[in-house]
């Protein structure tokens, strides 16, 4: 299995989200997290860097 296949397997099975650039973009958030932001709450986002 290639890295791309492994990553796609994780995305397809909701083990992880789509890759994103922490400096220039934001990761996917679920409805509860977005509501917290709308209510001036704080959302804790954990980033994983893949090599």
C-alpha cells in the first residue's frame, strides 16, 4: 500500500481529515465546533504533520 492509498483509506473511513496547510488554511470542523466559535468559545485543534 502506498502512502497515498493509506492516507485515502484514513480519509474514506473518517480516521482523519483532508490534508491542509496550518499556515494558510483551517482543518475541517464539525457542527459542534463551529457553534462554539459562533458563541465566542474556544476550540482546541490538534494538528498532525505527516511525512
